[in-house]
């Protein structure tokens, strides 16, 4: 998939390539305000992967999925970002899980709860500017 530059937030970027083990999603952006933003990998109304950077109160990154209208068990990691930070988020699809890194630092792994090959789009929500989205398949 060719890089997508400056997609709208909120908005959705339809995928033109399949996410599968060996794929890597790279998202570059900037946090605007002291608030939160989320990046979702979606299939229809299901959220296969929800990565929510929260900077107010708890200052965590919350990762989850919402399948058939039901949220799963959240995983949390300390949020490495603060207001105004530039970030590079890497989501690597492995056979059993997604590995998530931010600015070159490993944050967590998230076990697949749905087949990543069914992901149709990336949705963007919240207080950030998305500079680019790139998908690499190896």
C-alpha cells in the first residue's frame, strides 16, 4: 500500500492491502492537546485492534478490541507521549499477536482476537494530527 499523507482526523483510511503476519503498520503524527486519541484497525463494525493514547488523568495507552458489540479485556501501558510530541507508532502483525512500539520503544503485545486478514480500514479519532500511514508487507 502506498503511504497515505495527512488523512483527516477523525476519519477512516480504507486498506488496499491485506494485514497478515509479517505486515507492519507505521503511523506518524503529532499530539495536539492534553487529551486522548485512538487508532483502530476495523472490520465492518468490529474493532480488531483499538490503541487509545490517554494523556488526561491516568496517562496510559489502552489496547483492546470490540467484537460483535462487546469490548474485551483491556491491556494498559504507561503512555510515553505528552502534549505536542511527535510520534511514530509501529504495529507489527505476528502469527499470534500484534507487537506495538512507539518512538522505537516496545510497549506491548496484544493477542489476536480476530483474524487480522479481515481488517478493512484504519480509523483515526481524537486530538492529534496524522502525518502519514504506511503498511509494509514482508
